[in-house]
C-alpha cells in the first residue's frame, strides 16, 4: 500500500531547516506520503505514530533533528527487513559521553552496548529514522505503547520487538543528526 513518513516535531524546539529541506526533497520525489505531526504534550508522539500504525502501509519515522538524503530513504524502502534503523550519530552534548556514538545498540542479555560503525543489526533503536514494515507493526500492536511518553517510546518499541524476536537491520552510511552536532560537521 505504500509508505507513510511520519515527521514528529517538537513545537517548542521546532524542526531544523535541514530536516524541512530533506522532507521537501522526499515530498517532491513522490512515492512517500509525508505526515508532519506537531508534538506539544509528552504523549503526542505516540498518538501520531498510532494514527499511521497498522493501516496496511510501511511506516518510516523521521524526527525533527535528522536530515536523511534521498539515497538513504531509497535504501530503507528497498530493504525487505521488518525493522530498519538508519544509522546516525549521537553527540556528546546529547549523551554526555566523551565522544559521539551510533544510535542503535545491542543487548547481550544484561547490558546495552552502542553498535560499532558498520554493524548489521541492533536490538535497540532510536526512532530518529526508523522504518517499520507491516509485519513488524502487527507484532508490535499500539495497545502496548500508545500511552508512552516521547522520551520512552523508542525504548518501549525496542523492548517489544526484542520480545518478539525482532532485531533492527542497521543501514549505513549514517545520516546527519543535528541535535548537539559539533560545529562545522557536515554529512
């Protein structure tokens, strides 16, 4: 049935110009329907995701501080995996770690670890730029996450996916994450 790209954006922070430009390019490209979802309250993100979830189409989430290029979107859509997580860096300003890390993580049964560059799969994913095919949506019904606050939504979906035996296929090269991006960094 096609793909819906959900663009949840925080009204108090807005969306970055680079994100709007990337979404405009995707809109001009054509085969993806872009839904902008302003989020004011903590659960607006989950409500917006639920509105497009399990409606018979693929759902691609692109958050307000990421700037995917058309090649990255093409690769995500061409992949046949149930969940695809586009790699993007998390910067020290966001994580308080000494260096940037990649958003997806692996789970060894006890702890999470940040994936290494080029990793193929992850057990936990940020929703920043993540694709869910219909098969994954059916295994992750909204009733289990619909009342989740935005800062826990990715963890909740990752946990549910792991409980269903699903791992995210990680896509490289990484795209720009504009939140906390060090000055002068370009994709």
